[in-house]
C-alpha cells in the first residue's frame, strides 16, 4: 500500500471564519480530516505532519522552506510521495524554492490548497486534496509518474516553478502559460508523459537547505528616475531581479545603463525577466536590450517572477562567484526556463 506524507503548513484550506469578527483564521489538522471522510477510501496510508505554527502563506519565508526541505529529506525513504497543504498566495514561491532545493528528486511533491475553506459548502478543497493524493501515489512500472515539485489546483497539475497565482477569486487560481500542464483530472486522470521531467537514473537526492535572501527587485516603468534606480541598485544585496518590458527591454538612457554597469562591476548579479507573463526575454533582439547583454545582465528567458526570486536566493546560498551565479541563472536547472 502506498504511503503519503501530508504536510500541513496552513492556508485557506484549513481556515474557519471567526464567528465574531468574520476574519478567516487557521484551524488544526484534525478538523480538516473530519471534513473529508472520503480519505479513508483512497487505499493508501496517510502520515500527517502539521507545522507547529499554522500560517497564512503571506507569512511564508525561506527559513520555513528549509524546514520543509529537511522534513522531506528525513521522510524521503519511507514514503512514496508528499502532499503539502499551503496557502495559495505564495504557493508558487514555495514550490519554486523547493524545486531548486531538491536536486535529483524522484518522488512527487504536490502542493495544494483551496480558495474556500474545507468546511465551506461549495469548497474546492476536497477535490484539490483528494486528487493531489491520487497524483502523489500514482506509479507506472514501480516509478513515480510525476517526480517533480508541482502545484495541483482546479483539475490541473502544474510544474511548480512555472506557475503563478493569477486569480484571487476564481477556483482557477494558477496558470503556467510558458509550460504545458503536467496532468489534467476529469473523468480520467491524464498525465502528459512527455512534458514530465525525470531525474537521471540512479541519481541520489541532494537537499540544499541554504537560501540567502540578499535579493532586491527593480520593476521598470516609463519615467523611472535615477533616484529610484540608484536606491535599489545600491541596496545592500547581492542579486537584483530586473522586471523589464516586452522581450527584456529597458530605457537606453545613458545614466541607466551606467548605473546597471556599475552595479555589475561592484559584484552584483542582475537578472532580466519580463513583465509579460507569456513569452521570453531575448537579449539583443532590440536595441533596447543590446547593451544589457554587453554589460553582463543575465538572461532570465521565460522564467516566472517566483522562480527568478527563489533561484537567485538558491544560487546566492551556494556562495558562488557572481559570474558563476550569472551563468547558472541562464541554465535550465529544474525545468524552470526554456533556453532556445
Ligand atoms: N491568504 C491565504 C494564504 O495564502 C489564501 C489561500 O490560502 O488561498 O494562506
């Protein structure tokens, strides 16, 4: 019989409305289980780990990601897969972070949650939870069907580091426009076998627990001035995510290019990702990105914002030279980018 570890971190799935204030607040895991008697029929053994502090995922942080990675490591050999209950607000960040932290993963890590609490009459939580468990235990020829860090929500399975929360009011909370879904659930559970990543044969899990949050974000807009750009570039951080226009373009004003150049020369790594949710950065395609390429800005291709931030934290945590970090940012490590 398959064994699945359910890790409960918090989120709406396990919240209840306070009768006095009407504010949604976390409840404990037993109360969640009471709402899903169907779990008994799943024909698998469920182990439960509830975090000491149950949180709204807006309070998520890299220390908890390390704790999660440690928990997965210590249970890795004894279970077939993991289901992580997590708030949807920052789920894509946690899933992206975990994808980088868990190298050579060969078991499913399925993040899920819901838009309505599990006790609500019209809740989406039950389907999300039940199907996540089904996916976590799914095997073919004794091997896990989806040995990846994923998000399951509203009948779709996404690669974690390709997805983002795009809707706060529909059940369809997530999308991954730059990568196909890995499975879809309907009358049948259909896996897109060709889009699922598998680790190299006989490779062993390596867990990287050290993330460094020395990261800042520079989001461009027409009219951004030297004061704002300087404040961000001079912040005491080692990595900067630059959210640019279209295919990775920025203003060509000399003061801007000079500031970026100085920041890189001072040892900072600057990663160019686009404000567009679909498509890819193509440094050098337009004159408005040619100089960025020449001065050593890293190409983020079609990476999500969530992946960019967590990949930067992960690589900075490896204590590598800025040039090595830049090179690794541009390489597909866990299926997070499409390098053409
Ligand atoms: N605020 C909640 C959270 O992220 C929203 C959710 O669970 O969907 O924890």
